[in-house]
C-alpha cells in the first residue's frame, strides 16, 4: 500500500503521509522514491493548483530520516550519496511550480523539518507535542538534506546556528516568533487553515518575508563582516562546550558558512560531503548506538514482557524535603501531573522544600514550557506537612532522607503504618542495599530502590533496584513512573553502590588520593574534562557534598574492602568543617555560590605541599582505569543486565563521555588485554587497588568483548 493518499479540496491536493506499519513517519529510501513520483503527479495534473502535506499519524508530522539506514552505510561515498539524494528530493518540493503548504502537528524533526523548510508555507498547531528541530548533531551528524542552507536564510544566521549547533527543538509559538512557521493554530483547524493558505498562495503568489530584528542583529546576520563575528563566536562556544571531541557542530558551522558566503550550490556540496565523512566516523557510530540503546530502554520494563501490569500512580508521597526530595516532588508534578505531598520533621524544612519544588515549575513557566494556567493547576498539586497526614491515599512513597541505614528503616516503618497495604515504597538511596533497608519491613515485596541523580530535574538517569522479594508489579510500576518523569531507567541488582556509584567510587577515591599526594586540584579536574567528562572528579566531590561522599565511601569500603578505601582526605576535610559547595568551603573556593578557583589551603590541611610537574597522562591513566576496572568487576557480578544498560547508566548517570560509548565499550575499543596490562603496571606502582578484575583478566586471555564487532 502507498504511504501517501491524495484528496482534492477546491483544486488543492491534500496529501496525507502515513507510513505503513510504523508508529511514526520516517523518510526511508523507499519513501523518497514514492514521494518523488507523487511530486511528478502533482506537477502534471492540471486540476491540481496547489498542495497541502499533512501527517496521518496522531502525534508526528515526520520524525526524521530512518536512522536504521545510517547503520547500514559502510563507506563515505555511500553516505554522501544518501545525503545528496535527500537534497535532491527536498529541492524538487521547493522548485515545484505549484505552492506546497506543510501542515505540521507533532514532531517535525531532522529530515522532516528539512522537507518542511522546502515547502512554500508552514502552518503548525499550538499543541505541546508540536516540536520543530534539527537534532542531527546529537547523533554526530549534520542536517544533510539542505537544512544548513535553508534554515539560516529563513530565520537568520544566529537563530539558525542556535538550533543547528545544539540540536534543540522549538515549540510552535517560538517557531512563529523566529519565522520558522507562518501560522500557529489549534489542531482542530489545522487542515482548513493550510488549505486556505494554499489557496492564497495560488491566488496571490508567495509571501514576501522581510528580515527580522533590530539593526545590530541585522548587521550580524546580513553583512559579511557581521557574519564573520558570528562564525568566530559560534566556533568558540562549540569548542568550549564540546572540548573538540564532537566534530559535527564544527562541520555544520562550516556548511552554513560556505552556503551563505559562496552560494547555496556550494553550501549543499559542502553539506553532503561533511555528512558523508561524519556518518561513517567513530563518534557518530557511538552516538547512534546510544540512541538505539536509549530507545530500546523506553520499552524495557525490567521484567519479562507481560509478567505484570503497572499500578497507576495518582498520588505520590515524598519523605524528606531536602534538595533531593524537593527535586523529586517538583519533577513528578511537572512531568507526571500527579498529586504530590512532601513530608519532613519540621515545617520550616517542608516550606523550604515546597519552595524548591515550586521553583522547578516556575522555571518551566519562565522558559514557556508551560502556560500560566498550567502553572497554577500544577502548583495546586503540591502540598506538604510535618506529619503523615494525606499519605494514606498515596500509591507510591519515595523516601529521600539522609544516607543512614537506621534512619531509612525508621522511615520505612513509619510509612508502612501510615499507608495502604498495597502502597509501593521506594528508597532514594545512593549506596545502601535495599534488602538491608527492607530487613524489618512488614511488606518487603512492596519495597525497592529508586535512585535519582542530582539535580533531579536535570539528570536523565534513574536506577530502579528491586530485591529478591520485590514483586514484578512493583518493579514495572517504578520503571513506568520513572519514564513518565522523563528519566531513562535501568534496572540494577541490589548490591552496595548499585551500578553508577559502584563504578564511580574508585574513580573519586583515586582523585582524592592524588590530592593527598599534592597533585594540583585544578590539574586533576582539567585533565578529566579534557578527556571528556563534564566536570572533574574533585569538583564533583564538592557538588555531591563531602559529607554525603564520605558516608557513601564508608558504605563502599565496608562492602568491598580495602580496594574501595577512600583514604583520609574526606575525614580531614570534614573535620575542618568543609562540606563543598553547600557551605561554600570545599576543595574549591566559592563566591556567592559560584566556584572561584581551587583552595590551596587544602594542602596545608592535609599536611602536604602542592607538587608540580605531574603528567596529565598519568592522572588520566589512574582515574580512567580505576573506573574501567570496577565496571568490569560489577558487570561480571551481573549488577546490570546487559552491557547496554551499563554504558547508558554511566553516560547518563556520571557523564561518562558519550563519544567514547561508555566504559564497557571503551574497554572493547582499547582491548581487554591492553587495559589489563595498564592495570598491572599501575598495580606495581600504586598497590592492589589496581589489581585487574578476574573477569577482565579472563576476557583478556580469551580475546573476548562485551559487544559483538
């Protein structure tokens, strides 16, 4: 069956795109052939004077190109050809002698937006699911069907680069202000408005679009000298953000520059050439693999398919109104729209927590992600108190109190006395095994872990941790609720530290030991951000809070012995009243909450002088291999269910460099034998904490891998 159907309305052909057998519309090679044949029919049919392109899918216009086809590319020439054919198809829409109107509802992304840009007029719905963007750089690619050429010409250089170089999407209202769409209407009148627009274009010709903005902006967008300033600034921002590890944004910038300075023909040639290079490059391959893994996790409930159905969560209780509890509450309200009640020991803390949760809603309002009426309605879902009043109606209770086993057991007992027998209890613990928390529970089958990462409203990962007693219903309920909160969810085994903090602990410990040796704090952090982490390990300790990090380190040391011993650095820092950013005193100095350089007095506190001359390569070897070794050990103990889950957990949980694919894929790339050899050298120099994990040593002997080649 054809994926395009055509109906004539007042000499306007309404073309409905509904890709057969797929939940969303994608631009496959077969669709390109079909669309080109359709354009010929539209051109040659004398009864048709214009056309409207609309989607037959409920929430998608066109989601983009078929990424599966990218994975089949083996040479740069094949990838260049794919881009060139996309450019040709889109150009045929632009040069059609009859006006084409894009009627956009839902996701209009990547190749879908490139196709819409070639249409002569664009009408979009005001629905929140209508998003327009060019996310290709997030896959290590660039818009390869003319997007780098048409978008700057339509909305101006700076606005186009803001979208192309970050891959972000815009809602319809912002798209209208940018000039990306011509009209925004309710969904109910989308088709009628688009047909009317096509009729006007037939009658009056194409609309004149004037350059937008004030004089300084017009200078920057529309003069050679101004554009040179924009190119220079954009390149500096890209390098600052990516560290030069991601070639796609720079390639996109160059494609835009060539097109604007040398004409669209030259720009298109640069575009498909760059696309070809990137599509078969290692970075894009890694990012595409991450995309597929993340997509698969959206359908993975952590249990056998059909083993249980999730409970519907209508009311949420959160115990602990601190930073984490408030973040959980605010994120649940804004994303799930669930009635949420905060509880803490005194009303002052409750009030502070409600304020922090409300700030998440206020931020969404300020960024126009929600409307004023939505903000008022969602704010009404938040409440709190210093007792368990209201918890009897909760379907799910998440505990987010301090990392103390006795305290968490006490809270669990209190919650079980206050809630219904079928209420699910989740502990937001970072290291304490859930079975220890549930040891005295009346209903252990309803207890599991939901480990969020800080700050909750920004960090994308959630670890769900069942015990051997947890029911499948509780597991699937927690997983589905986490996904509704906007999280990528992995289900992990109930061991101290779980997955993310298990592999992070030796990395942070080693960084602390380097400080104790006198290695400059900023050199340690600079080395690891240059390797690809978003922040260095010492800055991360300050962000976590040295008291929290110390408590986690004690748990990990007790569970795994001396190889997880953190050393004396945190003890001495805490004895001096240093908690990190939270009290403005840590390894770094802080001014009005902002980091203001390393605090060199730390070395005096440790009885050590700062030592210059440490080679960054040695810092990198010690820290990276400490993490890789622990990842191999934890994987061998089946802490995660697959290498996919382990790598996604590391990327989304601790910011492991995405272009490296995750720690397990990094071991594959380096080769297990090479990793073991380096660990043995480090063991000889620094001790048994670098002893290669037995499973890793065995893999090296057998030439094994975590992923098939």
